C-alpha cells in the first residue's frame, strides 16, 4: 500500500513538473514573440505609407505604392491640413510656386517623403530604413541628417542626400536609396544651414564642449570654440552666421551669442531668465538684424522683439515660447507664432521641453517693426495643436509645424 502511494506521489510530481515546464516554455515563446514584434514595428516592418488627401484625412496603401493621390482629384487641401498623422522627425519647404513641396522624415522608419501643398498628394522619396529617427534636419538642396540611438545608447548621426527634383506629378516615380555617411557618435546638438546643408554642432569634450563647423558630410571640420558649457543650442543661419544660446530653464539666466571668426563670442542680449531666441536671417547690415525672444520667470512667459542693434526691445502682447515661432522670409520684419490659449500653468517652459505638458495653440502674426500681434487662426476645439518646429516657405504663403503632443505634421495656408 505504501509503495502504491509513493508511486502515485511520484507520478503527480512528474505531471506537475511537466505542466510547469510546458507553461514556462509557453510564456518564454510568448515573450520572445512580443519582443520580435516590437522590434519589427520599431524598424518599420509592416508600416503602410501614409496617404494624404485634400480634405485633411488619411487612408492606407501598400508599401510598393510610392505615389499617393488625394481622395478628390483637383481639390486643394483644407486651410489647416493634417499632412502626416504618424510621428515625424523634421521637415523643410522645397522649391517655390507650383513646384513647392513640404519634405519631411517619418520618425519610425526614417523614410523621406514629400507633400504637395496645392494638390494634397504625398510621395515617398527614399526606401532606406533607419529605425527610430528622433530628430531630422533637412536643407533645401537635398541634404538630410537623421539622428537616432544605437543599441548601447550612443547618439548616431547619419548625413544623406536625396534628389532635389520637385516634380512629383508622375505616379511612375520610384523611391531611391538614401546615400550618405555616419558622422562621429554622440554629437550633443546640431543645426543645418537650410540652404547649403552646412553643419554646426556641439560635441562633448574633456573639459566641456566644442563647437564645430563642417560640410554636410562631416568633411572640412573646424573647431570654432572650446567651452566649459555643454548645454549650448547651436543654430546656423542661411546667411552663414553661427548662433549659440544656452538651453533654457525657467527662472535661470540664459546667455546668447553670435560666434564670430577667431572664436569671438559677441553677446546678442544680456543674460535673461528662461531665454529662448530666434534670430532673423538677413544681410549683415546691422540695421536689418532682428531678434525675437521669450523669457520665463517663475512660470510667467513674455515675448519680445528688437529690430536693429541699437533699438529698444518691445514686448509683444502675447505669451508664448519663442520655439513656437518662426521668422517669415518676406522683406518685412514679420514672424508667426503658436500662442497657448488660456493659462499655461507653473513651470510650463520646463515641462514643455520635457514633454510633460502641452498647450492648445492659436496662430498669431507678429509685426516686429510695429510691436503688434494679430490673431490669424484658431483651430477647431476638436483639433488641439501644440506648435513646435515651425517653418515658412519663401513666399510666405504656407507654414508647417509639428504637433508636440504626438509629433504629427501639419500645414497651414496663410492665404485664403
């Protein structure tokens, strides 16, 4: 009897072990499958090419279809057009007039696409997969810089070039390989000349940082400045000027300079709390220089402009962050800004840069010469947009921006 009982217990233990092993194997396979699926999604496998239509809506297409036609041929997009609902990494206007295009990079895949503001069609230009592009910088002559992270957390920067042709009228157009080179790893921050594609970037050094200029592919590097400060935000204007502004934080004094030959730092403004600066690209005559900047003091946002080096700054009667603004390329001193509707709350500047707070913005036109602001457009209540990365085409007819809440891409037609 005892032997029978012992055998039964042993059999029960064996059965339990077998079931436990099978369960463990099942969950292991399930975990591996989920991991593989997540990696495939991150790499862009199975991602449909976005199709924009003239009414601001979207539908899907297979990846072997490069040309994307609007839902209703001949109908222009809505005044506020949702160009891309999927997250994007950067954009730039290409060409003028009937050849105007909005070129942009898809965040998940690194694909370069172009949207036609007049017809609502969208076309993919490249088929090179670059997963998880967190930032893309583009120039009008075809250069594309894509910034991502590798498996060990290093910042990678790929500089490529695509064809500059703006003819997207043919459905037979096919996407091409994005050719280019990888730049040195761990470039902290960088800027691209919107016309030439020249680079201006910050790298971490032994005692702080170095500001470096280079051609689009990283050649002809030149160290312009060595500094103990790492948190520089560089920008290179299309007129060639190199600007350095410290990363902004609420109620913390920020410094701003133009970096001149020989590493000379020429102050643009006195130290200001929460400073965010936009410098207008102009001829180098001092009387044509114009600055637009915001300040943040204990959560209170204020916006200022100054035209000419020896004039007095004027406060604009709207409250926003200058990173929600862009200068118009028109001859007049005009800028456009996304302005939060209602109050922004305590420490909005810090939380906004962290992605922890968002605003619902209206579009305003800023006349820097007159020191005035005019409301241009208020999006519908069911279409809140948190404006960032604003850009205007050269004729001042269109502006594009990213919605910071979901990184979707939007286009606004300034003319009715």
